[in-house]
């Protein structure tokens, strides 16, 4: 099934889902603009996988999705995330843009609530702080 582009269909830009997608797209654009990486030329790599979740790394973005469902919760330990120890990652997919700090050897544990996905990027990227103030709900 083909879907029309939202901007050609008079789709309301005031709905929560539209704002959520706009926020994720803004994070992607910042990753593309990052002068220290090559986001478009870098392939995804699997950072961790379990029966219920998978973490995909495409520097500087880390996407973690799961199949816990809206009533489930769990976690995914990532032993070598690819980030340096002490790096702060902000989850732009969360309502409050939660921040996680990478531990020794790049270790990171991602915790899921209500089956929510996580899309995180390095908090210190220039202009990345604008994403924290973007509206998000879905």
C-alpha cells in the first residue's frame, strides 16, 4: 500500500503523531549535519540483540526497538555501544528527552517502559539541544 506524503494531504500538523515524526526527523537532520561523522555513508550495525529487543547503531544515532507491547517493560544491556565512556545520549523519542550516560567500555543498558522505542543521539552535538524543547506525544 502506498501512502501519500503528509504535506500534500492536508494532514493536521497539530496532532501528536505528526509532532513525534517531526522530532525524529529533526534528530536525523542533525545527525546528517554532524561535521565529525558521515551519517549518510555509515551503514547500520547491530549493537545488541535479545529475544525482545534490538539495538541498531548508525553513528551518532542509536535506535532500540522492542516487542514488549504497551503493557510490557524490560531492558537490553549493550556491552559495547560504540560510544566513549561518559558520553551522554539523549533519547529524543521520549516525552522528557531522558539522558543516559555510557559506562566503561561503552556499556549501556536501555530500559523500556510500555514498549516505547528509543532513538538516542549524542547530547553534545551542536544544536542538538533544540530537540529537547520540541513537543512530543503520540
